[in-house]
C-alpha cells in the first residue's frame, strides 16, 4: 500500500490536479496541423497545375513540413540539450511550443492563406522556441549565438528574435505547459511500496522517462494528453521491470493497484487513449531494435540511453 503523510498526499493531489486543469485548457492543446498543412499544400498544387510560371513552380517545390522532419528536429533538440547537459524536459517544452504555434499557423494558412509552413520556417520556429525555453529555465547564459552556430547559421539574430515575439504572442504567453515528464514524476509517487520493487524504482523511473522522451519525437502524440503518455509509460515500465527481475505476477498485481489508485485519487481512468499510447510506445521502442537487444535487462538497469539514439537507429 502507498505510505505517505497526509501533508505529502495533499500536496501531491494539489499538484497533479493543477496539471490536469492545465491539460484541459485550450491554451495548451495542439491540433493535427500537419494534416491541415498537407491538405492546403495539395490544394495549392491542384490550383497551380496549369500554371507553368517559374514563381508557381518554386512555390509548389517548397514542400511543407512533415512527420519525418519533425522527428529530425526533435533529435536535433536532444543533441543540443545533451551538449549543454540540461534536463531533457526542455525538449518536451520546446516541442510543445513548436506544435502549438504550428497549430495556429496551420489554421491561419487554411483560413487566410497565410505563409506556408516550409521546412525552413519550421526549423526557425523550433530554434526560436528552444531559445525561449532556455531563457526561462537556464537563464544564466545567452545561448543564442551558439544556437545559431549549431543550426549552421541558417538564421540571424533578427530572424530568431522576431520569431520569438511572434511565438510569445501566438501562445498568449502561456509558457508553462504540463508535460508528460512532469506528470510522470508525480504519478510515480503513487506506485505501491512493494518490497521486491524498491531496489529497482530508479530503473523503473528511467524506463518511463526514456519512453516519454521517445513520445516527444513521434507526431502521433501531438494531440494526446500528456497525462495519458505518462500513464502509459509507467504501465509499460512496470511490465518490463517485473519481467526483467522475474516478478511478473507481483508486477501485474502492482499495476492493477496503481491503476485503481490513479482512478481513486485523480479520476484518471485506464482509457482507450492510454491503451493506444501503450501500443504506439511499444512499436517505437521495438523499431529501435532494443527489444531483441535485451535493452531493459542489460542496459537500462544502469543507465538509460538517450531517446535520440533509438530514433536515429530506426530512421
């Protein structure tokens, strides 16, 4: 059974409920913007099918951003954050800014024919979003010159600063989104304190964090609630961990108790969305080749690797 003082339990409940309230706010939600952009791009190509002008050809050739490009940007962000040795939650926040702002841009493009979401514009939004997050969470240094260098000088200071202001206004200055990692760090405290698991709790946390990091790179999760991603990551981690230490029966009982606790305390149900997250996370993980590599049993117990490595190996 879970053991904590009434004050600790009350504080945890308040924190998670605050995250859930943020999660339900329209300010922190994204739409399937790539589908909207691709639809607009297809319409543009059909409209210009009979136009052989050089200007139209140039427009048509400027392909809009896609899932593969988003994944590459996310990998780049992880590499940058690892370079600075900063928390990888910065990537989750940055991708949240990117997806929310791109959602706004896609709707503007659909409704008013605003600027197309080209690869270069998508990159600029990502770099500018990262700089905003670093200003908030790692404010000791001016990262802009190095970010420009790391992005191969594609953009100038003026480009990034102008885009930053556009992002801030577009997001209505809502800059503290609930992330899957923030949910995971809180929800893991509700795990039953089973003796057989206590020596492995750090590894379980590492597993769950690894899976959450993977989710940041996968477009499937853009419209999924952060709490569902965290929930699914923890359930998968319990299964993996209990299997790796030959305690599968105890792990199943622990998982059922955890599911019950989440519903009792936070009204978080084991929903279809959570199940879909489990399936997608498993597929991503297996695509990295670690299922057959014995990743969990041999590597993660000591040091979970960067999710960027998994995505790179499966590209």
